[in-house]
C-alpha cells in the first residue's frame, strides 16, 4: 500500500485548516484535515479531490520537506 486511499465523503467544514505556507492572496490554498489515524490534504480550488495519507507517512513527508529547506 502506498499510503494513498480514495477520497472519503466530504468532512464538515470545521475540520479543514489552511496551510500557513499557502499564498497570501487566497488563490493557492492547501488545506489539511486531521482524520485520526489519517491526514487529508486538498486544494481549496478543487475540494472534492482529496488525498488521504496515514499519519506516519504524512509526518515523514513534512519532515522530509523541512529537512530539504535546511
């Protein structure tokens, strides 16, 4: 398994938050939602297309990005 699953039903709006690295103009928004053992990611312009990752896979991804910018 790659850590990616099909998009689940749309969560309630309160579960999503905008990434602090998204564009300030509001036109480049990455949103993230905590789903317990999984993390959902979507583009705010295409909210029906959601990527789901296991929490360990997402944490490794974020750590990899952080290390790449050091």
